[in-house]
C-alpha cells in the first residue's frame, strides 16, 4: 500500500468534508492504516535525487507555498524522493524517531539542549485536540500530495519515510556524533557559511544571528554575524540526509550551501577540504519552475532531450576516466543548448532561464583528474574516531573518498546547483 492507496481507501481525494466527519473510532483506524506504510524499504534508484528532508517538509507544511521549486528536479532527475508528511505526522513509529531529534527538544543525540520547534506529531497531541490537529495536518498536505499523483504513477516521484530509514541507525549515529564532537571536526564545516545557510533539523530551517550591539570585552561589533554555540544539530541533519541518500541511491540537491558542505563532510568519510571536480561551466536551461504544475508529467514523458539529459547525469556517477568524463561533458553542453532552444518546451515552461552547474565529489574520476590522494587530504575522521564510529561514516561515504574502494565499484557523488536567471 502506498500513500495514494491510503487516500483512495478513505475517500480523501473525493470528499472535501471527509476529514470533518471522522469519528474518534475512524481516527484510530486511520492511524493504524498509516502505520502500515513503508514497511518495506523503497527500491533505490540510480540517477534519482533528494532535495532534503527539511526543505520538502517545509513546502508541504506552508499553506501558501507551492511545489514549483521542485519542478527542475522532477524533470532533470530519474526520480525525486520526497519524505511523506502524512506518515511523519501520524505514524507512531515516525513519532518515536522524531522525538529523538534535536529540533524536537530531545537530548538523545546531544549533550545539551538546542533550538527546537513547537511542531508535534499527532500522538503527542492531547486527545481532546486530535480531531482538530488531524484536520489541520491533512488540509495542509493533501492537495499538494494529490498534485503529484501522475508523476508518482509514472515513476518520476517517490515517497519515503525518513523515520523508518533512520530508526535502525540511531544508536550508531549517536556514537559517531559524540566522536565527532570530541574531535571538533564538525566545527570546520558548520561555520564555513553564515548561520542562515544551514538547516537546523528536519523541521527547523535556517536562522540568522547577528550581534545587536558592540561588546568592548570581546571586541565584537554590532552587526557581526554569529553562529549558534552548539552546532551539533547541523551535523545531525547532514548525517540524516547522507543516510537517506545512501539508502535510496540518490544525489543530494539542497538549496542551502551549508547543508551541502555538511553532507559532503559525511559522504567523504569525515574529511575536510575534499576537492570537487567541475564537469562543465554552468549551462543555460529553461526555468521549469514556470511550467504549469499539472503539465510536468506530460513534459517529462514527451521530451526526448530531457530524457537524454537525465541519463547523462546518471552516467556521471559511474565515470571512471578523464576520457569518459570529457565525453559526457561534451554531450551535456550539446543537449543543454538544444533544450534551451527547444520551441515546444519553451512554449510550455516560459521564457525564463536557469544556470545549471554540475560537479563531482570523489570517485575514481575525481582522484584521477585532480591528482589528489586520500593521504593528502586535510583531515581524516579515521585518524580520530573509534572503529565503530568510523565504520558508520564509511558506510555513507563515496567509495574513493573513504569507502572501501577495493571491494566496491567507485561511484562519484554528482553535485548539481541551480541559479535562477531573469
């Protein structure tokens, strides 16, 4: 059973008053049915992408925000993976994981309390308030989930439970977080950007911190940018997305550069300063965000050029030599130019453009082209972590950047960035 089967079973797609008429017994039955979702792990998809847990949950939860920012990923990835907000809100098993996250107020992964949100899962709400909360959550999520139905049917969109994926890893994650805190490795990457360029958790976005007045004792001046004292929640969020991407076989496509650098830290086995390899200068593509959302499934199915472009991005993950990488570079440039000039596509998506850049992290191609070696990298987690903690990160890592390259085929981590242009 998937999320759409559940929606159909309860008639939530046909009756606007269905939610209002839930009896207490029906609410309990609905929660039991939600718990049956995602009992089996989703099938990984090479060439797929993960926009980030927090970014997607925020889109589903914000009433006046649409899903158009996902359009480019929907059309340029083999599949886009989205955390299911209904399962996250109503399932008991999801609540058990969420209530261990830093942004829930828990200290399970931290030594001290951090910033937290007031959001509560359904099971944490007072019984007398549950029907109102059920209506509130479903009203926020249903229309947006239903707008993705055709894309889900043709395999372009997949839903998953980050809570179910992460539950077996939490004890190990707690160990590695404590090791990284002790070694202070994460401080290099959690302050690489301003504080407002980092997500603070699965349900807590970035915040900006600046000094309000001069402080003669420290020399701090008003307006100086600051960082939170304990940056462990940022590290936790990076490890969560790395674990999700590893489980689903997908690349990570966040909007915030801070989220990316934390993720790269995990995927390079706790190394700092690992070089990335630009595949091509930014290519100009149509801005798919201007397309009518209901047309995305048709555009995706009808455009052979988009299909070729998606396959080229997938091939990058397995480029093993500079020669093969150069060949893919040339093809990307040609296909991008054709997409930019494609009149039927332009008619469907509008005149705006984006800069689309691609780079690689790790893999055989990365080591060969940059001339870098593992021994030359600035800091290696393996030198400071216990065996169990180092092994946990290694499981998330790109093969040639710290994973077991001798036993597994190396795979590049494909990094894509979109800059909107007028």
